[in-house]
C-alpha cells in the first residue's frame, strides 16, 4: 500500500509539473510589425499571430516597383504562412526586394517573441515535376525588350513562339531602364528644335576634322573615314538649306544617320590597357542608326506611346533631348519601364506567344548538320524542360553586369577601378548565361574587354535610384570640395573615370528643377518639396534646401553614407561660375558642348516654395557592350566567321555595336532594332 501511495504521489507531482510547464509557455497572439530596407525604400509588414503561428501577413509600406516584386509580394508571405518558415526561396529577379520582405517578416516575428531559430530551421524544399518536352517553331530565350520584340515580330510572321524567362517576371534590364530612345528624327529637329550656338560650334568642328588626324584612328579603322565624309556632306547641305539663319535664333535643329554613326564611333572608340583600340563594327552601327526611327514607329504601333516627328517629346518638353552620355539631342521619350513590359507582354500574348517565367535556359541543342534545333531549360522548382524548334532559337538573355566576377575576368579597361564586388544597376538575373551557352556550341564573342559603368548610381545600392537630376546638358556635377570636375555632357566612361578618381569615388549632382536645353538662356527656378524629393530626403538619400545656406547646412548630415559639409560660399561660387558659362554658351573649364541649366539663385533664395537638391552618386556596373558576334541580320557567327544556322541574337547578349562605350539612349534602340530583325528572320528562316 505504501508503494502505491508513493507512486500516486509521484504521478501527481509529474502532472503538476507538466501543468506548470504548460502554464509558463503562454501562446502568442496579436499583430506585430517589422521593417527592412528594400530596393526603392523601406518595406514594412504586419503579421498576425494566433496561438504562436503566423496566420496572416500584410504590407503596411511598400515602395518597390510593383511589376518587379509582384511575385515576391504574393509568394513569400504565402510560403511563410503555409510552412511556418523563414527559410523560403527568394524570387529570381527580385533579390533585394525578396530579402527585404523576409527580413521585415523576421523582425515582426522577433517583435512577437516567436522562436526565430525554429522558423529558420524549417527549410522549404521545392519538388521538381516530371521532365517535359515542348514543341514550337521559334524559341525566344529572355523576356526583356529584345526578347519580347523578337517574340512579337516572329508571331506576327505566323510562327508559333515560346518565350522563356529566367526571372519571376518579364522585363530584365528593360524594366529598369529609363525612357530614353535615340533615333535620327529630322522632322522633330526641324519642327520643334532650334540649333544652339554650342551645337553649331560642334558641327563646325566636324567640318574641320582632317582624316589624317591620328586621333581619329583611321589607320586602324579606315572604314570609318567614309562616315566622316558623309557627315560633312550632310552638314554642308544643312547649312545651304538654312543660309541666312542664325544658331540660337532661327536655325532649326540638325541630325543625320551619319552624325549618329559618328557619335557611335567616337563614343565607342577606346584604347585598351594593352594598347589595342576597340571600335564599333561599321555595318552594325549603320543598320542600328538607319533602322532606329522605323523601330520606334513600330513601338508606337504596339502601344508604347512612342512620340516622334512633330509630336516628339522628351522629359515633357517638345522635340528631342539628351540623356546622360548621349552626345546629341536625339533622345525620344516613350512609355515607362513599369508600364512598357506589361504592354509588350499583352501584345505578345494577343499574338499567341506562350510565355514561361522562372524557366532558365541551360543548353542549346544542335543537330548533326550543326543547326540549332532547340534548347534545354530548368524551371525554378528543378523541373527539366526540352524545347524542340522547327525554325530556331533567338538569344535575348541580356548581358552580365550582375556578374562582376565575369566582367572582371574579361576586363582590359577599368583595371583596379573594378572588382568582383563592384555594384550593379542591373537586375540580378544578368549573369551572362546566353553568352556562355552560345560559346559552348562554337559562337564567337566580341567586345568583352570593356563593360560600361553608370556614373550616376546610388553609392549604397549601385542602382539608378535614390537621386534626382535633369537633362545631361543641364547637369552640374561637383566633387567633395564643391567644384566641377568634368564635362557633364561627355560619354559615360569619361564621366565614370573622372568620378572614380575622386575620394571614395563619390561626387554630387546639383538639381534646381528642369529647364529646356533648347533655350539655355532660361534660368532654373528651383524645385518644390514634392513627394518624390521628400521621400528621398526622408530616406536619407539626398539633401534639400530652400536657400543655398540651408542646403549647405543640410550637407553636414549624412546622406547615402556621406556628409561633405559644403559651405554656402563654395556652392555659390561654383554655381555662379557655371551660370556665366551658360550665358556665354562656352564652357572654359571643360568644353561642354551643350550647356544649359543656369540656376537663378536670387529667385530661389527669395521664394520659400522652391529649393535645390544635391544627390550623392558613385559609378557602378551598368551595361556590357561585349557578347556573341552577330551580322546585320542578327544571325550568330561562329569562330570561323560563318553563320550558325538556326540561331539569332539581339540586345545586350550581343557585341560589336557599342565597342568601348555605349552612348546613353542607344541601348533601348539596340534592343528594339535588332530584336525585331531577329524575330522576323527566325520566323522566316533568313
């Protein structure tokens, strides 16, 4: 009996202890918030916790580009809830935003007091489906601007088309690019532009060029001498047509295919570190410049709001403008990146194109005759895909600026200014996959020695966000001492090299509103504290002041990790000197060809409604000019100089057009001109 009583007492004690333990582990209930830094700004989420489980996740604040993060916003919270896990996959093409969402949820879970280690230990593993085989006429690999243009044009020619895209959403770099498209548009120049004095000086300078001048490098690239001769004929004809008219008064704007080609040549002619010179291939440059306006008209026809001719606009102003590094006011505006890709996707689907995202091409398939007859691919869950084609494949997989190690391995230009960790403006999907696949079947590559760096990037993210500036002709760049250090109208590599030579590679862009470079005499009257500016100031990215003194004081507080502490006197001296150059239409310090953007300091200081912005900037990887070799029909060329049948390529995956430096606004032209050519030829077998 004594033993039984003892056992009963022990059981009671165990029950009591268990009861106590259960009482001390209280279940968590409630709503909790967490915030993390995303690509465009903070992401804040609110999680609902019921009985220590996450049952709902809502976004309280999200400034990310909607079309880029749509999949991440939907998928990541759903996987966290379904699996009670913080170890979920990031979404391809939205890496920074994916991490930000996961980090925000993690911080909310920490605020709730949930077991973070347990949530992270519960990893989500995808299960592949059975291997699949798809049959089509044309396979397009890559869903950016070049790929979508190729797919639409191939479908319009009657081909059955499948498009695969590595990322979770379509768009690639075309999604992130600005709305800048370079095209020779004589009607726009004549109807809406006035040739400025500085532009006429530039044209006179071209007329004075001597083909024997060694700086032109015709000894190495003699084929380009014919373009200079064409350009001189164009300029002389223009002057004859406008005899008696005065630049800056009544002489209309000017442009020609030869002038665009000349800018492509001089903008891309570069000496490499080993002493060799790289230049654009003349036949590609001619096709590019000559077909640019036709491709732009087509873009208008498919709903991209392309404005040209008498209706041309750029930056909300009539006529054409000059995006950074473009060298001439031939830049047209069209639909923004957030809108253009959904519009192209809509048109593609209407034409019967089958689209598969999160499907990465891994290998090109070649038959016994050497013709490309399809490709292999892998979906994000590991499912293996084989695509068989009757006509061929279009490579439009983009460049490799998001693969700094690959850029560095080929580099013969930037040297120590480039490292395996250099930041990039690109989508994270641009790793050079298409170039590698093409090389594996014998494709030649060209121009890989130089990648372009975007000088005006975020010092923190490498992206073209978190700053504000105007037309290249109006931009005013200063160093840490508040002084100009470069011709802001120069090519991008010139700008990047000059900026990277500064302390920590940091410089600053002064913005006081947008003017009209066609009317350089008009002073900028400042910018108001609008939501865009306010968001950047509050996010710690830029400085704003209603007066120059207030602006100088603001620069003592860090933005983008720097605090130059400019004095009012420094800023005033630099701005007033620049203003004098604009008034004289002659830049005595750096020879800026198109100079505008004089700032009305008296007006701004006297009006509380407007002010001036300064944005810290630093160069980052932006565009890879090198890639697979193609001909003017977008056919891929092998190492023996022969066409690889069944394989076309377009966009940043190709090389040969831009050589050592791509002009601003030429990339979008490139992808649509050659994207159309590739799609049409793939469908027709040409």
